[in-house]
C-alpha cells in the first residue's frame, strides 16, 4: 500500500474543514484535505438541479456571520471572489386573507420594522425594536462566545439577559423558559408570534424546550434580519475558502472517500482513502459527524467503552431537519398582502402558509414528532437581488420545509413526498400570491432529508449533525469529554458541526479546533487583538 505524508490530514472539505486547513497550513503544517465529493463546501453548495441557468442553494441560504467570521478577514476572502448583498427587507410573513404582512428590515432600517409591527401592536413594535437594539450591542460578546471553545459556565446566557435586559423586566426568570413562552409573554400580536416561532427553529432552538429563552433573547434576536446573500450562490463562499486554502499551499483531494483512520499505539497517524494510506505526522481532524468519525472511521476497538457509548447515544434531529424545494419561475411572487406593504414582494425571506401562531407551532410540533406537516414554507427568491441565479427575465425560488427525520419515513414514502408535496405547497402559495399559477411555474423539484443524508452525510437530514438540546449544546457538545475538540485518540480532533457551537455557516467549529491544536502543538495563535478572538 503506497502512502503520502503530511503533517495534518483533514477529513471532509465542508466549510469548517476548509477553515481549519487554511489556518493549519498558514501555521506551518503541511496539510491535506480529503473530500469524498467532487467539490468543496458541504452544505454550502449551489447547483442547477432542475433546469440549466436556474441556480438553487441546496442547503445554506442566508449568511449572518460573514461580518464576524475570522476567516473572511484573515484570508481576504472578499479579495478572491466573495461578494454579498444585504436586502433591505429581510424577513416577512404574508397571509392568505391579504391582511398586512409583518416585515422585518435590516438593523439600520429599524424604523421600517417598527412601522410594520405597529399595524398590529405599537407595544410589540416598541419592545421588539428595543430588544433588537440591545441584542445588537451583544455582538462582540456573542462573537467571542462563538469563536472560542465552550466554557463550563452553564448560566452565562442567563447572566447576560439579567445584565442587558433587566430593566425591561427580563432576566434569568425569562432565560429559563421556553422560546415559545418568552415570545407569548412578550408579544401580543398573533402575526408577530408566528414569525418569531419560525425564527427560533431556523436556528435549531426547540420552541418547547425549557432553558432556550435566553437563546431567543440573545442569539436569535441578534441574528434576526441580519442576513446577507452570497452573489452567485452560497457555493461562492466555499469557492473563496477553497482558493484561500490553495493560496496557502493546502492539498485538496476530491472524489476520495476516507475509509478509516489509522490508529497506532493509541495515536491517529493518518487515514486510508481509496486503499491508499495518507500519513499524518502530527494530527488528523474530522469534519465528519460524530458517529461516523468515532464508530465508522476510528472503530470501537480503538475507543473506551465510555466513548463508544457516548457516540452511540448522540442524537440527531429533529430540530435541524430540512427539505429544500426548488422552483423555476417566470415571475417572482406578488403577494396579496403587498397592497398594504410592497416590501413583502422584495423580502429576502418570506413565510407562506402560516395564518397565525397556532399554525406555526402546529407545523413545528408535527415535524418534530415524526409527522409530515401541512404544506407551508419559508421561501427565498434570490434572483430578485442576484440576476445571475436565473436566466434573463426569469426567477429562481428556493425554500425550506421543516420535515421529520429521514428515518421517520420509508424510501417509498419519501419518493411519494417528492412527487406530491411541492404541488400541495404551490396550491397554498397561490392563495397568498395570486400570480403563482401553474402558468408561472416552469417546473420544480424537492430535495428531502433522506437525500440530505446520502449526499451531504447529514445524518437523519440534520444539518447540525446533532440535536440542539441542553445536554448536547455548550460545554456538553457533543458530550462533555469531547467538548474541547480533542478525542481520547491522541492526535485526533473534531472540527465539524457535531462539535461546539454546532450547525450554521460560521466556521467556528473549524476555527476553534485550530485554537485547540495550536495550543497542543505550540502554533501561532490566530487571535487578532482588536477583534478579541
């Protein structure tokens, strides 16, 4: 068996793996990334799976972390192809009866958000905008929390809520509640509640789990309506990260599946890929999910009974399980609600099929409990701001359905869902936007959780590769003994979303893994003093 040799081998070229590889190579370690697919980026990918010229982001859609992501600045991604736009109207909900939409705008246009919410409740508008302003001031603190390994302080978020929101009557009392209870107690408008419930699950905060109230008041409110669109599709972020790796000297091997991690005398010394050894003199890092890394690639024979049990007990979904519908259109949707506020027709993200809070909560609970929900979606028409994502005079629309985990349905049942669910949703969409007729829809396609699992190795269709719950978040992610990115196999590190802080296009898992590695191998620190992390 022939062998190549590097200082470091990274398994998987998802955005976290690319981030780690770039920092490792810059720190002086000869680094190789081994990727089973033909392109890098993992869930940060854009394709033309329906018709030529119609681009669809197959998974990741909006980008809320690019302004704080260390790799963007440290490697000059904007100088090598990363381009973004930030639509003015960011998130909205339209209604079948044509009543006024709720439209949330960019943070610098908060007065428009206030006017929109005020159609239903001035008190809600006042409170939402005040919480949003205060949450925005938390950015340095929350960014530092993302881009550092997790601490053992379990009540940190509650302390933040006490400090920042205490004079509003909010504090640890609210932080300990569920997202739904907090939203219900703070806001009286059924329409705003419906939108905010969905915002929570977009970020994997289970709306009915106690202790998530702090996450809503801080993290969700900070990121809400703070989203950017990547010009050309999200894969252009992956392309820029890949180019940064090439520029640093990283070797990337595509179409090469890792079959196993080589463990010798309790230490990871390389991988076997396509029957060939790729040796790692110092370390191996895995962007794959926890179970695949420990049970499939390393193998139980190289792990303690405790670590085998921890890996087997790690849970996937239901809070991050998505299906992606794709629509090729002649015209962008024109909503009946637009007669009150035309911004809803040019909103980055629009909820369709939820007539109030009860509809949203029922949809979420159905998906979480393994039932296929009634047709409804969050939708994007990215070609409104980026004409390159559709042929001239046409539009490309994409959405997210929250669905049950992949194993909830049989292969035949998923096939039936792909054949029928989009049509059922289009019937709903047409009742909100009258131009969404059969004549306006050129064709469409649906990408379901079982396909997410096969294509992107998102187990159960869970894009965070691990449920967000108190025992699998913070210093408990993926489990306490592995929370610092190190494993009990010497020289083997975790750098994918099974590790802290989890899913999302922030590259924090890869960045924080590098911090752990830099500490272990006495490499230069990536911390920029003025940034603080």
